[in-house]
C-alpha cells in the first residue's frame, strides 16, 4: 500500500510540475507576441493630427 501511495504522490507531483512548466511557456510566448507587436509599429504611418495635433514638447 505504501508503494502505491508513493507512486501516486510522484505522479501528482509530476503533473503539477508539468502544468507549471506549460503555464510558464505560455506566458513566455505571450511576452514574445507583445514584443513583436510593439516592434511592428502599427501606428507609425498615422499623421500627427491623429495623436492630438500638438507639437512635441508642448503640454497645453
């Protein structure tokens, strides 16, 4: 009975470790997608009027 319990405990720990690793990998890919979207510069072609129309450096 002790052997079955220890095998079951190892299986549950392995499942937990695998789940944590999958979550880390998933968040890593989300981070890489965010970086690639930021580097793509989707709004680089917009005119200054779309961003408020103020010259750079003016507060009001």
